[in-house]
């Protein structure tokens, strides 16, 4: 069926990319229909997911290992479903471990089926020679970062830079920001610190205890501060358990009583009125960049993952903000440097030194410009890239 597209997303961020992409593909061609794996946002666009997307939301070498038998079963289920569905193409979104495993098997069974991957693999960060293998089963890639097409094309993979969806996030004027602060009950004389210990249970278990110790140190030095922690529904109970033993007052808001879209909107509004942030590394640092919120980044994995990553990583920084700018704008505390006293000292410096905060804001504005700020909506560009590729190759 020429207009039937199989689409797979394995994480919350992929669900958002997928839903926007589906909407824009349908705007180009109303005959497009979709099947595959996705979350609530993609399902709202008409996808009937063959199993819950959350089963694929895993991260970290030693976090994935115990789940491998189940993941292999899900992979084989998806591959059989793709082959039997007679689709015109397969689109996989991020989650490269699962996506590439599926794509590799599909290509062997159906070599003429076009496979498109949304979010280029980070060949610039680790194991660049993977590109030769990826070129055997991926036909076209949609890149979020401007430097990626050149890297992909070196391996013979068709690739378009479509921009990063974060560059399309809204901006607010002073009156709108004031309304948001009132809605969040932030007093005029309060500094607002947003705390972001990750969206996965494994990240929260590893990072939140250190974050809380850092904030206890901070709270002894700076008292006029309000701390808010936004949490997705699956992590709220765990976060609240840690907060019960904390010595500081932290306000949590979750998506339990909100739709996914309402939660994302409120979370970004929070970022926009926040004075500072303490965050795990990841896409959230780009959301903070779009909000022009100065930040400290910290991240850690288990001991064995640290050793393995030390040999595999080809970059000195893991903060996307620093990688895009190719300089250390945002302070990072990674691995053995992920210590409460170091994090607290960096936060205090950022809060007390206006020049540090101003310089960060200037750099964050440049990050968003490089990601396509001010251009056509990213998902629209992604949809047109796919449509053009399919017209040429089908």
C-alpha cells in the first residue's frame, strides 16, 4: 500500500516528534495512514500502537541487560508485523538500539523497503565507524543538528538537517511571564530554581539524592529561593519518597492530573520564568536553552557503565548546549565529579555572579539560532524531507 507508513517511537520525546510528523505528513497527503508503535500523542494522531511504547523506554548498558529477552521478543514481533503489513516505508524515531535492530532485520527480509530514521545517531560522540554498518540498512536520515548531514553523507547515507523541534518553542513577553509567575505562586522577591533529575527511574535513583544534598548546601547560603521539580507520572511516587527525607522544601508538580500536552506546556512555562536550573544532561538542556534559563548540568551512571563509556566516548562534554557551541558554556559535573559540594558551589556562583548568568543567556540564544530558530516549523520540514525522498525513491 503506497500510502501506508509504519512508524516506531520508543520514548516520550520520540512520541512528540512522531505525532508532529504524522500531523504534517497528513497535511501534505491526506491519504497517508499509520501503524506501528507509539505513545499517547501519536495515538491521538491515529496510530494504533501494537504494544505500550513504555516497554522500550530503557537507558544504560546495565539497565537494559535484564530486559534483553523481552526486548528481543518485542523486536521480533515488530519485524513480523512490518513485513506482513505491506507498508510503503518504515520510519523509526530515535531509540537507536531498538530501532536499528528492527531496521537491520527488516532490510534482510524486505531489501526494497525504504527505511527512514528520525534523529541522527551520534556518530560524532562515540563509535563513528558505526556509520558503515548503519548505511547498510538505513536509506535516509532526518538530522536535528546542523553539523550532522556532512557526517552521515561521508558514509553514503542520505541526510537532511530539518532543525531541532526545540527551536520552535514559543517565547513570552514580560506581561505573559508575570502572569505565569502568578499562576505558579512565585513571589516577586523569590528566586526560582527548577530541578530536573531525569525522566527515567534509573536516573532519578542515581541523581536525585546528590541533587538534594546539593540543594541543602545551597539553602544554607541562599534563603529567598523557591524550588520546583516537574515530574512525569511514572516517577512521581519515587521522587516523593526521596523528598520525604529531605531537609528542604521542594514543590513537585506532575502530569498525573494533566494531559501530556498540558504538562509539557506548563513545564516549559516553568522553565521560562525560572531564574536558574539544575538538570541532568539530555534534551532538557536544550529546552532550558530555549527558555534562556542559566543552568548547571550533572549526570552519572553506574561504575561499570562509566568504565565502558570512558573508552567509547569521543567527546569531552555531554551537555548538548556545550556540544553545539563547541565550548564549555554550561558547567558540567559528570561521573566522579557528580558530588553535592561541587554542584552546590557552582549553583551559588551562578546565582551570585550576574556576569556568569548573562553570559550563559547570550550563549543559549546562539544555541537556538543554530538549531533553526526562526525557520519553518521543524516537523513540517521533516515531513517534506520524507515526502520528497519517497517521491524520488518509490
